[in-house]
C-alpha cells in the first residue's frame, strides 16, 4: 500500500514540478534582452514633441515652447546619422499633445496639440509627405486638441483614429466634452466623432495603436493628476463599441511619455504583441518601464527597463525602424541622459531547449524508479 501511494505521488507531483520549472525557464527567456544607446539629438525634449517610424527611419518632432522654432529630425539606423528636415512652419505650431501617425504609404499625419490656456482655435491638423518634404494643412479636427491627444493609422479601413482634447481648460474656452474620439477619412478630408470609451477624458500619456484587424487599442493617460490610472481598452471598428482590457502594470499609472507601438505590419511574428511605455506617472518621476501586451490572452509582461528615463513632456516615444524598436528619451535636460538619448532594443532569437517528458517506470525489487527524459530544440522569439 505504501509503495502504491509512493508511485501515485510521483506520478502526480513530478510532472507539476517539472512544468513549473519549465515555465519559469521560458518566462526568464522571454524577458531578457537589452537596450543599446546609438545617438543624441541636438536638443532635449520640449512641450510639443513626438516620435514615429516608417519602418526605415525614425522621425522626431520637437518644439520647446511657442517662442522657439519647431525642429524635425530623421534618424537613419543604418548610417547612425541624424538629419534636420525642412519644417517651414511658424513658431508655436506644435504644442502640448503633439501626435503623429504613419500611413504605410509615405505620409505622416500630425495633430499639433494645445496649451491648457489655448482656446478653440487649436484644431490644426497636418499631413507631411516624406518624399517631397511638404506639409499640407488638412481639415480642422472636430474638437479642440491638447495633452490628451493621440493618433493612429488603421490599415483595416485606411482611416485615421484620434483622441482629441485634454483634462484641463484654464482659458476662457471650455468645450462640452473634455475629450472626444474621432475618425478622419483621407479620401474625403473629413472627420466624424465616434463613441468614447467609459472614461471621463484623456490627458498626459494617452495613446492609440492599431494592432491589425478590426481593433484599435488605447491608454487613457493621466486624466487625474493625483490618482494613478492604468486604464487600457480596445475599440471595435465594426460595432463602434469599446471593451476594457487588462490594466497596464504601471504602479504610478500612465503619465508623460506614455506610448503604444505595434510592429506586426512589418514583422508578422509580432502580430500578437503591443509594446508600451507608461511614462512618468502621477508622481512625475523619471519613467523607466517597458512592457509587452499579448493580444490573444489579454496579459502584460514586463520587459527590460529603459536605460534613460522618459517623461516630463507629453508625446509618444516609441518607433520601429530597420527591424528594431527605438525610443527617444525626450525628457528634461536635467534627467539622466539629458533628455537627448536615442536607443534601440532588439528581441533576441536563439535556440532554447524545450523538454518533452517521456516517463518510464521500472520496478526493481519493488523499490527502484527510473525516469527517462527526452529533449529537442525549437526556435522561439524571446519577448
């Protein structure tokens, strides 16, 4: 009886122990990788700033205040060079909440943002054509812009989706809704307002990303300056409805520098993953967190910390180019890295062992057990 109990115990417990060990091993592989510093921008971040990639280059837009000229840089990962691009637009064009989206066809769409005290005139929307270097003024947005702006291009229906607005209006103008969610049709140069997620509004760190198919994913941002918000949701294009998803694992909530990035358009092996920064949070401290969201099971995984913190200023920091994920620090010049660093992270792909259990039990003199294990190798993307 004792021997039979021992056999049953081995059968029940050993596979569980081995499974736990294997899961721990695989999880450790998924979270490794490191950031590599490559270059500095000439200036640190500013109140109007944003980053976007077109698969080949990284584009960085920055305007310190309305009294400074706008700056537009293109970083080339192959030559590791930074080029100043033409931006013949007046001082004060880009303000708090600048957001950019690439349409996979040579154009970058840009929301220009707004200061908290600005009024209803801040509805300016541009398209930048990469091949010609020309900026085109498009139809005004249907709502005033601000720190809660976010934008993404959706190849599912070839439209632009955007959050427009902010949490605070300190001037003489206060709209009925603090923020709205809207869609822009490039073929007709027109906007329409859509249903809004179950939030009071958007602000610092608000982000949008299309991740293939019919869904747009969103971070609310720092709508309340003292209460950490980790709200993450997705929008269904076909039904015009929102569904709340698992909160982003950000202790202080999402804040300045909050960002979302999907690279599945360029590399289908990452079609199930959205990369994210939660920024500086409600404490306004330097933000180092880098995470991955798995779409198929609605879960988050923490990835290696940023080497130089983001935050202090609003604006997306993530971009994809040359097969790598880049970020621009874009913070205050007094923070580590002086707000100028450009770095990349390349998830490693390597041979790792996956254990297949082949358990044989041989009884010798009623007491001896022999376990046979068989190994084989598989390639895995470690994210």
